[in-house]
C-alpha cells in the first residue's frame, strides 16, 4: 500500500547526542515536510523540501538539519543544539505543489524523549 | 507572518450534540484552508476549502469558508464518541518560497461523552 512511513515510533536521546528520524514515502510525491507538535501548540514547520536536493527552513529550524538526496526520503536530524527536543515529530508529503492543490498527508509520527 | 487561531481550545459534549469549531486566519497569499482530525497519531485529512460560501460535506461533518471575514467553521452533527479527537485547521500559502507551506492553528480538543 502507498503511504508515508516514519521510524522509529519512539526514540530516546541522551543529552548532547544527535539523532536521526526517518521518513520514507512511496507515493511519488515531490514535496515533503517535517513538523514538530507540542501539547497545546498545534504543528509547527521545521523544514520542507519541494524537490530533490533542495530544501527550505520552516518556522523553527534551529537545532535541526535535513537532507533530500532521494525523492522518497527526507530524514530529519535533531542535533545537540536543539535544547528542547522532546516532542512528537510528524512527516508529511504532497504531490507537486506547483500544478495541483493537494492536501498534505501525514505519517504516524515519532515520539522523541530525552533521557 | 501567517497566523491561524482556533476556538474553542477544548470542548466537552454528549453524544447527539451538534458542535461548531471555529478557525480564523491571516495569510499573506491565501491558497487554501484545510481541516484535519487527529486521534492518537497522524492527522487525517477532512476538507480542503478554496472558495467562499461553498459548503463541503462528508457524512455528519461539514465545513464552509468565508474569505472576506477570514474564517472557517467545521460543524459536526449528532456527535459520537468516535468523534473525540483534536481538530486542526491550517492554511496554505501561495507565495514565492512559501508556496505550499501549511500554517496550523493550536487545535480544538473535542471530547464526546456517551
């Protein structure tokens, strides 16, 4: 079945450690997005990519990095510079945003906690 | 900066009640407004609205957009316990490098008691 797969579902990080969250889609979508969700704050955009080998900062990019080497993959690295990384991370994708106005569809998320 | 405000932040009702969730927005270059339902994990898509005054309907859920007053409502009639969730409103920007960006509101937590 086509969809968006995020892994792992739960992740624990020690202080000062970088971790990478995986997001893979087999929907042949051009655009991919990473959001962070904290209680009572809705979703906030971290990074997004509209095409392979290109990405833009969202509203809260500090302490995060991404890459988009393949169309189907958009991994997010939470670096040690991110001082409050405990949150629920959601990946989304949608088709070419230039020609079709399509909704974003989401993966099941990764819950990151600090030990 | 694009902004979305939802109200109320939380709502508790009994089965069979009708609820109205509100979403107001400010966006530099409006493309569309979307409603999502989030239970435990991924938000699931409900509606996309691009034109004023045209109601979108799916079963007991319906939504409408007012582009002049910059708001949308989501109605749920004859609520059921399975409607309990966080309802998220978001707007899409159509401008430049922000093209396709979604800005979300805080969400409305709906609890439906039997």
